[in-house]
């Protein structure tokens, strides 16, 4: 195998958790709020359905092909040439997504904290750090994710300091226009949930794969809970205004003042968020690199880490000219683009694989049945 | 690269052969004639003024020769219980040596030898060798004694509560210190010699039954691989057997304390004792064991836990404080509360340097002062501290070179780095502080976070003899948090930490929590 390292299912869960939530947490309240108004806290629950489906597809496929990633088993399921083409499609999707994520991260940093730093520096430094992590292997990424997970949870402790600014009235009227607005609000977050499909690249390295399903489902549940929690907080603080801010979570943390001394805690949140973004980009980057070397049949993935890193940096500029276009992509294209590649395609693959297995079993059954029948036949004749 | 190391290997081979020819060709048996043996040894020890050859006759008839090194041998004892006894005895010509050993010489440690090499080794270790005419065997007497330092309190690892003994330069004193604490025969001490010229004695100590056998085999193999001309300190061995030579973090713990060594042996680790140094190597180790002091286990658990957390906090401070200060001053003014920002700005008004230069200047000066303080003779040390207080202090602020907050930052960082109980671990963090300052000066908090991420990736990549360096937080081992995140009371420490492979998990009986209701009944 290309990768010697091993991770535990708990590590994988934390990696996926950070990969999904790191970018979702900044923008989701705003996007959901746009459509769901004051029902935005219901949206993550609907959105998580995509997550559960994706995890189910990834794990069911892994059960059929335990040592293979999606790039490898696609050729087994739909034949060599279509499978390779599909693998290429998936790889293009992931390298494109990694570029977009890196760009989104850099835009956020430039917009909020380092307005005078050139954006290329922010992107290149992050990709260099991620390249180091990818080179270090899946084990290091797993351990780092495990460690950073706790730090990532830290801002939740700060949230109670917002209680002063919260107005429960903003919750009501609940479900004023039925369920539809909250469902509409779920459309964008469910795109992020589909990213859980990345686990298909990591499942072959998981030691306790029996717990994979449990860990994957718990991860999705955890993400849904955390997003619900954050949406609720944002709603209680801003009301329907939440949709007017680009990054409402940051604005909310700016409200916090502890003892009139600890103020402007958004910087603290930013530092923690960088940790999450690092894990997210590393995981996407790792999946791209691993998938590419599997697709090309390389013996080692390390030589292509740097070239792909350069491609990712380039793609972060090629795909989008500016922040507005990035937001537009997030709202209009990604809710369909992401789940199409990461949920619907895997589900189709799974269906085909199951059909194929069934067909094989039937033909095998016929093969084994045939001599038996012949045998009984002869017995009868003798009798 | 390849050809270079190949050349080095060739050079080493020829060199080794040469040195062997100089000392002795391998395995020369002793001759029957005393004169032949004497000539051979005199040739080998030509121009060695410290080697003493003493010829005498046993019982006035048989010619014999005693050889020893002046200053390494207990001369009075040699005279009293070997020379005078043998000179006055009557011995039949062909009586076996064992009789001589059994009946005549009152020395407990004595050994028969048949080759010149064995004789050389015995002489070099301070054991006088007796050669007798018409005998093809020689006897070495265990009469080595040389001047050694007394057992003193370790300088680098002080404690308030706990044993005050420290290891010394003498290997056998050190092994005895271990044996005095761990009396079971399961405590094994494998001895080997490393170093072509120095032939330094190295002891590999472990407790059989607790330690993982594969771990011992691995360490033994790594020690066996070493080809070096001399070992003067355990640092040589450490650098030759560690897993990641390029890492700034030490992957092997060094200690001067027998209690620390015993504690680690009881947790299934191995210790390497090297003759000539009080510093013992302990492996495998983790980042957290470098942040623990032996006193943690002697104080009350609540106090130890608090002190541990204080130590973790100050380790982070010594790593990050200067760069955080630089980042806040350069990029993130809004994070500093307004009143504090105003006073900081006021004190920085006269300072000509940017914050990064100021911080580098002060940190480098501080490091220089510390190094000077360690190296200088004690009489000059006082001068250094006086001058140091001027350089990093009020005078520098009044001169308008640095701001007062910067002085405070440097001072706190200095104190913080002294809080790390193992000096070598402190060095790694001191080193990494400088790149962090550059990152902070160029990218602010983002730079600091990137620096932290790179450090964490590095730490999660390295292993010490197969044990991940960040155990038990990455990978998580909840059972071991009782001795890292807190220091649980002894009645809760029922299991040993898991290092590699098989291990003896249970360390002590369960349910030992004391209390007034606890009667004599063990259930």
C-alpha cells in the first residue's frame, strides 16, 4: 500500500469533523439565515441527512472493497475505462475543491485580520504547511486532528459570555411559513455535509474498522449538533439580521467583553479556526495526492505532494476572480456540485456494486447448483 | 552522499585494523615461558610510564610477575594479600593455579585468563594481573580502586522532597545505586564495551517481565551497531541511537537521579548507564515525560497536578510569549485593551527599532547571558549577573534602546524556560522561539499559528523507540492521562503506561484508597 500509517476510527471521525465544520462554521449561519429566517437553527438537522447518506455510502462501499479507495474500486465496479474516467473526475473535483477552500480561507484572513498582506502569501504559506503534513502521512494528520479538535471546541466555552446579548424573542414565531424555509436553508449546509465522503480515502487505514460506521454517524451527528448550536446562538444574538453579515460568528464574538479587559475575542476565534482550516485543507490535499498516485499506480505518493500543492495554489486563483464570485459559487453551484460528486455518485456506485455482487452470487449459485442437480439426477436414475 | 559514506566506512575499517594491530592482534594465547609473556606485554606497554611491572619469586623459587597501572589499583591490598603471601609460601612446581586462588590469596574477585587481550583488559580496568613462570594462564585480582567523586546531590535536577543522591562518574557506583533501590533479580544489567580506543563500559538496565523484550532487543541492536573511536559521555550514545537525529527535541531522557531511573525502569523503560558520566539515558520517552519532575511523585497529588499545569502553561509561555508580543504590537492592536495599549505605545515611543528587532535583540542578549553564566568561573559569575541586570533592565530602557514591556516579556520568558525540569527539553523550546518570532513579525497571529501547526506535525511524526512522542494526547490514551494531565494519587495508579508490544499492565492491587472506614479486611 502507498501509506504505511494506521489511524483509529476516533481519529478519522475527528478528521472528518474538522474537515466539514471548519469552513461551514463561518458562513452557514449567514447562508441559512438568508432562506430560513428565524428557523435557521432547524436547517442543520435537515442538512445532516446528506451527511448520513454519504457516510452510509462510503462505509458500505468500504465493506465491499476494504483495502481500496474510491479511485481504485470505481474501476472494479464500472469497468476499467469508465472507472478510470470517473476516478479522474473525482480527482479533478477534489483538487478544484482544495483550491476553492484555500481561497476561501485566504479571503477570510485578508478580509478580517491582515488587510495589507498579499493574498498569495496567505495561500502559499498555508499550502506549504499542509504539504508538510501530507508528507508526514496519515498518522500525523490523524494525531494532529485529534489534538486540534479540543482547541477547536474552545470557542464554544466562550459562547455563554454572549448570554447578556441574547433575546429569546428572536426564536418566535417558530415555523411561521411551515417547514419550507428551513428546508431551503438546509440546501447550502448539506453541501458541506457531503464532504464526509472524504472518509472513503481514509477508511482503508483505519485499524478498528468495525467501529467505522458508528464513528462516522457520530461525527455527522456532532457536526449537526454543533451547527445547530451555533445557528441558535447567532439567531438569539442577531435575530433575522444574521443573514446580513458575511461572517456572523466573528461579529458575535466581537460582542464579548469579559471584565472590560478581554475584548475583541474574534482574534482568538480566528486562531482556533486556522487550526480547523489546516486540518481541512490537509485532508482534501491528502485525498487528492493519494487518489492521484493510486490513479497513476505510483509506488509512493510523496514525490507528487509538492507538484499538486503548486496546482492547488494555482487553482485557488484560476477558479475565482474575487470574494463575490466565491460567495456566489458557494450559494449557487456548491450545494449541487458537492453532493453530486460526493453523495449521489457514490450511492450510484454502491448500487451498481451491490447489483454486480448479486449477479456474481447468482451465477456462482448456479455454478454450484448445476453439478448438484446433475448428481441428484443420477441418483434418481440409479434409484 | 553514498560514495562519501562508503569512503568513511572504508576509512573506519582500515583505521580499526590499525588500532587493533597497535594494541594487540586478536587472541594471542599466553606462552609457557614467563619471559616471552613479559616481553610481549612490555612491548605493548612501551612508553607507558604509568604501568608498573613487579617481578618476584613465589616462595623464593618460581618466578612471577605482577602488572598493574599506577593509580588504578589498590596498592596496599596488593602488597598485603598477594605479594607478601606468595613470597612467603612454598609451592610445588606444577601445582594448578586454582589451588593458588583457593588456598592462598585472600581476594574475593579473581579471575583466570588465557590470552593477552584478557590481560590487557584487566590491567586497563585497574585489576592487577599475576603471571607465573611455566603457567599458560594468568590471574587477575579484583583490586581496582581509583579516586572518585563522592555521591553528591545532583546539580541539574534539584528537589525539595526526595532522595538527594545523584549518579557519579563511576559506573559501578551507579549500578549499585540502582540495585539498592530495586532488589529483585529481575533487574538485569547487560554490560558491553563501546569505543575502539576508550573501550567504555556501557550497561543496559531493564526489569525483566515488565519491559517489552523486543524493545530490549532493539536497543541492544542499536548499541551493537555503534562503531566509534571513543565514548566520553552518554551524549555520544544518545546521538547514535536516537530515531530522528534532525529533530530539535530530545527523544531520549537524560537524568542524574537514581530515583528517576528506577521509576522509569518500573514503568517498563530501559536505562543506559555509561562509565565516566553521571548522566543516564532513559528510553523510550515522550514530550510529557520531559515536563515531569521526580518530585511530582513525592508531593501530594493535588499539589503535583497544579504544579504540572503551571509547568505546561509556562512551557507554552517560554515558547510563545515573545512572538505573541511581537504579533500584538505589529499587527493586532485591537486585541490589546485600550488602556494597556496606550501605556505600551507610550513606552515604545522613544524606541527606534521595530518590535521584531527589539525582541530578537533582547532574547539573544538573554541567551548569551545565560550561556556566559553557565560557562564562566564562579568568581566571574557575579560580574556577569551585575552586567546582565544592566543590559536587560532599567538601564536599557532609560537609554531608549528597548521598551519596558519588552524587558518584562524577556524576563517572564526567561523564568518560564527555567521551569522546564529537564534542561535539554528547555533547549529545544529556546531554539524554536526564534523562528516563531520571525513568523510573528511577518504574518502576525497567522504566522504564530502556522508555526505551532508545523511544530505539532513534527511532534506527531517523531517516535522514541517506537513510542509516538505525543502519547497520550496524540494518539489519545485515556488510561495514561492519570499521569500526564494530572498526577493521580498513588492508589489510583493501578496500570502502567503502554509503551510498545506486550507489557505487564497491572502495577498494583486495586481498591487501595485509604480512609477511616478502611478496616483490616482487604475486601
